[in-house]
């Protein structure tokens, strides 16, 4: 079935406006989908499970069938949103669950109305006779699985952990979202999965609650947040790709934020309301805190005091704070060395980490090695630097020396992961196996980096600088 790109945009926007939260069960069995025997919440069993079988052939009993015609609607509560033709294929498997699949030559989304919580999502990918290659993103372009390839007719099962949330804190309070955030996929009442890549193929999806898993909460600004639109990206949305399905990354960061604004808008309150004993809180602020105005903080006084407040509040909840120094802006001197535009803020954070006995990830130092290794001109390839007409409708060049493209964000995420691997044994046990070493002074070859762009593009620069 063919859906125009314009219609795709309308559908995606409308789903953000119309989707309603699935109510918690009030009886023994609460229906979620059209087949009451398939999708249910059983009050006698706290594990809630949703089952979906993708493909137009026979579907497995106990699963909801998803075909190319299963277009998402808020009333139905699940379905596909496509940016191109979606097709159903078959293979030689006699198992009704794995004998067929859904695929497309362009990215497509699968959306499910879900209550707020942490979800274990098990994906059966592949099945195509010609093989498949699937990249999976969740919610606002969080990279979950990268280039998962299968051979002819083969299938692979992969599990990801996704944080689904709303702005609501309790019956009386909620986060004060900015207007631009109102339709962000991170803040709606749904789980959104994006299937992208050379030949994305999906055969089945199982979803169940996993609220008991540990959480890494991220608090920060535009350099951390899940950027909603191409070509912008931040390390926080690349971060989940490097973890086993035994922990979840909950990215509460937002563009333009400061330590003070993050509190005033009740983002910290919301985060702490979800924190449980043993969870982590990564804190990265500085770019906007140093600017004059009502949110300004002085590095060695008020900035340090606010960092200590965050640390104290996390510890009250049994959380484990981690401080992350902010990466440099892209500024070089005449000999090709990075200019420190963040002044004393990184050093103030380093001192706070020592004083409070908090783990420190020195992204500021690592970003200097990264930028200088690339050099003044080539480092533009890590940032949103694109000549006019790089994208359809882009009549002006994009030149931003603070915000990253997917390659730059990916490399910074690798910096943070490497620091965890080397310096935090407790957290490093959650990193994926066989993770190669990473040296920011020898970054990945930008020409070999492959990013599959999401359909939604916006040329407006994120808040903050």
C-alpha cells in the first residue's frame, strides 16, 4: 500500500495529538487490541504482554496480525505509519509466526498505545529470501539496533529496552514542556519503533513490562537530548545502542536547558519521581548555564552548588549520580588546537566530583582529542555543517559549531561508553559484549560511518549554543 510522504507527515503528527493513554486494568482482563484473546493485561499476573505477528499470510494463534493495511489509528491502538510502500513477504518456514514478514524500501514505523513505563521489546527480524538489514530506532530517534543483517531466509531475535513516558508527574503536576515538545514522540502515550536500513524486515514483535530493570537517567541540554529531527543528533540518543537489554536509558534532557531551568520546569522532579534504588543519574550542563540572564550560574559557586543539589537529591532516592563534563564547542586557534569556550565550568565539575566522591566522565577532555584529531576543516563533518541544497527545501547552508550530526553524536557516545568501560566496573557490566576499544584521538572513519536517516527533517537550529 502506498502512502505519500505528505500523508505520512500528517499521520505522524496526528498520532501525537490523538493517541490516548491505555488505562491500567480495572478488571481481570482488559482489552487492548481488536482480539481480546491476544492483547491483555491480567491482574493476576503483573507481567503485561503484547504479541504481534507481521505478514499477510496465516498468523500465529495468540498474536495480533499486522499486514500492510494495518495503518495506525489511536482508536485501534496500534499499527503502521509508512513513508513509502509497505510489503508483505513469505519464506519457506512453516511456522505461521516466522513464515512471513513486513518490509519496505523506505523507513516505516510501528506504533502501540502503551501506559508509561519500561518495556522489554523482543523483535524477530529478517525472513526475506534476499536477506535483510535492519536498523531500529525508538521514540525520538533513539538508536537501539544498528545494521542487523540476516542471510537469505534467516531470522534473528533481538531484544531492546525502551522507556515510554508522559509529562505527568502525578494527578496535580506535570513537566512544563516547551511548545516545540508537545508533539515529540518522547512525550506521547505510545511506543514508536522505527524500522530503517537497506532492507528492513520485521516478522514479529513481543512487548512486555520491565519496570524492575535498572535505569540510566540523563539530565542535560541540546547536546544530550534525543533530537527529534534530522540532521541534528546528540550523544544521548546514540547511547542505548551500546547497552545490553538489561538496563534502560531514560533521556530527560532537552535543548536550551540549564541546571536551574531543568528544576523550574519540573523535569528533575519528574525524573526523581521515577527513580528507584540503584538507578543512575548522568548530569551534563554548562553550555547554557554560562550565559548571562536569569539562569546564569558562576562556575565555582552557584554552578557547583546546583550540581551538589542534584547529587544529593539522587542519593536520597538511592540513585547513583555521575557527572559528565560538557564537550567543547568547535573553535580552533591558528595552530589547530581547540579553544576553551566553556571557561571554568568543566574544571568546576571536576572539583565537585572529587569533593562529592562522584564518578566523573570527562567528555570535555575527550572531545578536545576528538576534534583535534579531525582538524579544523574535517571536524565540520561531525557537526551540522551542510551546504545549501544538501536536503530538499534547504535553500541556505547549515553551519552550527555546537550541535552534532549523527556521526559526531555517535563518536561522543563512544567516548562516554569508553570511560564507563575503563572506570566504572559496576555500570560497565551492562555494556554489550565484544565492545572494541575507542580512542577519541583516533576516531572512526567518517567516510565509513553509515546512518540511515529518519523521514522527519527540520532545518531550525535547536535551542542553546
